[in-house]
C-alpha cells in the first residue's frame, strides 16, 4: 500500500514538472514572439485601450499601445495632431519613425503647414492627397449615402415650407475661423433670407431634439438630417481653404438633399457627385451675384431639380469619386473600418515593409487667411505666420541639434530669436 502511494506521488510530481516545463516553454515562446512584434506607441493621449494587438492583411501583426514604459521597444511613435504637444516629445528622435494623423484643418496645428514641420514625420495621414495615407473622403463612408433618398424632400414640398422657413440654412457655432465664414454669411443675409442656428449670427432657435452636443456627437444624426432636408440650400463653408479639405459641411446637405453653398477646397469640383450639385462661392465675383443666382434657382423648379440629379435619378457622374469610394470605406484602400484603425494598420504594414519615406515635399496646400472686412484684422494671419517660426524652431532642436530634451523657456527664446530676426 505504501509503495503504491509512493508511486502515485512520484507520478503526480513528474506530471506537475512536465506541466510546468510546458507552461514556461510556451511563455518563453510567447515572450519571444511579443519581443519580435512591431510596437506602435501612441505618444499623444488618444488610445482608449492600454494595449491591443492588430492584424493587417492577415500577414502583419503589431502591438498598438499608449504605455510609455515600452518606449525603448517602440518601432514607431504615433501622434494625433490635435493633441500634439511640442513640449512633450520622445527625444532624441534617432531612427524611430514618427507618424502623424491629423484629419483636421491646420488651424490648430500651424507648424504642420510648413515643410520644416512636416519633415519631422516619416509617415503622414491627413485630408491631403499628398499624404502617405490620404483621408480626403474621411466624412463619406459610403457613396450610396449621396444617392439615398431616406431624407430627401421633393422640391414642391420644400416650396410649401418656405411659408415658415427661409430658403437658406446656416448652422454654425465655431465663429472664429481663418476663412472668416461669418463675413460671407452676413453679406449673403443682405440679399436673401437665411435661417441661422447655433452660436454664429443666430436668428433662430434650434429644435429641442437638436442640441449642439448631439450634432457634434453624430454628424449625421437622423433628426439633424431631416431638419437639413427641409431647406432648399445649406451654407457649407469650411474652417480653412485647403486643397482636399472636405468635411461633413459639404457631404451633409448632399446626403440630406439640400444644395450646398460651398467655400473650401479649391479642388472640390474633382469630388462633387455631378457637375451640378453645389454652388461654389468662388465661382462668383461677389456675394450679390451669388444671391441673384440662388434666387433664380429658388424660383425655378426645373433648374433646382438639375441640382438634385443624385437624388432624383440616383445618379453620380463623377468617376473619380466613384473609383475612390470603390477602394474601401472612406476611400481608403481595402478598408472596412474607421479611419484611425486604418491608419494604425497602414503604419503597421509600412513599418514592416521598411517603406517609411515620405513621397511629397509638402503635405498641405492651404490658402493664407486674409481680411475680407477691412475694418477688422483677421488674427488668423498672425497665427498662420507664427506656425512658420514654430516649425523652424522644432526643426532646429529636433533635426539639427538632435537634442534629448529642451525646456519650454529654451524653445520660446529660440522662437523669439527667429521671429525677431525675420527668419520665418
């Protein structure tokens, strides 16, 4: 009996030893695989999860993390432009690639307007077609939304609504922009009725079900889309005039079935669904002429319907737009997800292929702000110009001196020196 128990114990011990060996062996393999994996570190506070594993094209795997303790193992540093902090950077830059994701206009990242600022980043993803991963159609997930008629109201129904609402809609609460949006709208108001909601040039109250927070949370909220569809025209003026910078301001009225009155990307005609689907402010010598043509369309149902072919005939004649949307969601190659995961996978694949070299001299082509109202100084002009000095200062510390760190005071002193000596 004692001998039998001893045998059982010995077998149990041997079995436990084998299990432990297998466990530690698997852990070692796992740790080795983890150490070999590409690590993408979001340097700017942006990622919700502490860490995640992504698989791209079933070939490449990368660990995406915000854990700075993995800094020494990072294969690339990722930055979200709107959260970029020039006083908090992974320095010295050395040979670890930097990747910039900035879907917004450059008004909140002025240094990135300039070549000196862009050259610090090996991979870029912006609205510009000159980015490594262009986000030009970032606000248009699917082309079918343009021809969809769920919100569309026929012109005869809209004409009846003119007894209670203006022909033109304006919804905006960001009133200080480089393009001086409110100036154009206030001028248009002199010639035609405009219902203005939001904080800018407000003359009407938003319906209770449409709070500002709700419209920002979901840019294509069904209640908002139905509200926009009631209007024959909708003002769609971007924050800045930049090549390929096209936002929901254009797509929302097109989806809802209202004619956009547009100012923004100079390349906009390359992206419109048909040759007649929007009124471009830049096509008119002055606001008075624009207002006259709006009145003409407003009083001519046949002409108005020509601007609604994408709804009435469910027709899109722009081959460039159709071909771009065929690539994947938001016009991104083989994409079936949102833009951020697409960016992470793009960086993952690019790093693994060793192809992180920028292809263009400049990512952005943006028009410098100007003062349309001569009695008021457009402070965005100074903001734009200061970006040049900021870019040169960053380049000096990061690329020229290759510093491990710099203080806020040191940065500001160098910035002031460049500005004073007019090197910007």
